[in-house]
C-alpha cells in the first residue's frame, strides 16, 4: 500500500473512530504497528491530526486522534483523487470483463458447432 493511500485510509478510520488504538488501526489496514505509528507522526507533523490523551475504561492512558480542519481538507482532496483513480480502474475492469464474456461466448458457439450430436 503506497504511503499516500495508507495516510488516506488512516484518516478515514480516525475520522470514524478517533479512539481507535494504533494496534487496531494496524490490524484494520493490514499494515505493521510501526507503519501506523510512523504515519500518525507524519500526519501530526503536517498538522492534519491532533492527538489528545485520555484515560480509558481500564484506567490506562490512551489517545484520541482528531482530524484538524487542514486534515479534513486534505482528506477531502485525497478522496477526490482516489475516487478518480478507482473510477478509471473500474472502467478498465468493466471493459476487460465485457471482452472476456464476448470471447467466452464465441468459444462456446465454436465448440457447439464442432461437437457431433
């Protein structure tokens, strides 16, 4: 997963669940805990995420990750960019699937014509 895509997915997760642990984020994204920590630190440095301490139900120190206004703007920009990329991928796949269907139908007809009854 590219760094920009990881950052985007990380921001999406944080926006929905700001109290999610780094370990849970890593599990959800399928990346290492170290990569999540590295990305979070980078997003904090850029000013896109704000980190706040709180005490969780087990009386342990935990963190809340909040998107800043700049972070929300960047997430929106990334969303538009990734949406365009995914739409191009979808269109290429749709064309490829249609070609495969057509080839399969042609092969099926050819087999039927050459199969004795």
